[in-house]
C-alpha cells in the first residue's frame, strides 16, 4: 500500500546500530549501555519491522508486536522513529499505515510520552483513548486496553514510572495538543500514556 515514492518503506528489520542512532536522535537522549540494551530488547521481542530508507541510509524504522484478541487483532507499536529532518512529514504515520494494512489489524495500541505520537495515531483510529477531552472509555476499549496492559506488564490508561530515569525525552515534545495531553500524566516522573483505538479507514 506504499504510495509514497521516496524515501522508501521496506518491510525489514533495522540494524541495531541504526535503531540506536535513530532512537537517540528522536528522544534527544545520549546513548548509554542501558539505553542500547533497551533498544536491543525491543528488536528482540517484536515480530514485525519496517525500515525507512533514503539514499541507501536508514532514516527511520518501526517495530511492532501483534496480539490476537476475540474482538480483533491488535497492532502494538513498540517503537517508531524517523530522523529529525523527516519528523513532521508524515513518515511515522506512513509506517503505521503500512503495518496496519499488512496485518489487517483492527486496533492500534502503544505507550507514549509524546503528543506528536498521540496526534499521529488519532488520524488512524475512530477515536483514541484515553481521550483528551475526558470522554469515558467504552467498556470494549477498556477490556482491550486492560488486555494489552497485562500482556505488556503495564497499567491502563496511565502507567506510572514507566521510565526508570524519569522522562524518556530530553525535553518535552511540542505540539498543539500538548497542554491537554500532558495533563494526563506526570512527564518528569517518567509516566506514560497507554493508548488504544479502533482502526479507521487508512488515509
């Protein structure tokens, strides 16, 4: 379903060095042994990967895990990163679209501290929960969120102290949704929002 001509989205696992580099750039965090081990563990535990290639250089990647539930297949985003120069160009969402289409997933889920990630996923689902305007979480979505949380050893919809060293990002990602989004959790304490929504028509 890849309609974007260049850079190219390739269904392939990124090299560990590329994933570490891109994740470090994306989070504005220095590379450490613990940081590198975390990325290595993500690549080890996922079962679906995409690379974004530009001029023979990997400029982005996505790592996903699939979960089967009675209500439908859930695509969990373990990590999705693009180089700083490509951020804001829709490439992260393009990788997500590719993964949803290739797996025929009915639901999309992820954990994040970023309103940019939340906003990108909003465009792919009927409604993303937790909702920034306080809409109650429907029973079916609550069941799915609790299921994913159990699989990932998280709490839904907010996982407290998700990142041991506090905020995963070197600085707060800025976005128009930021004020409402950051009211959901304690960014500096390392909390993260666990999100889920029913996939809408791809766009």
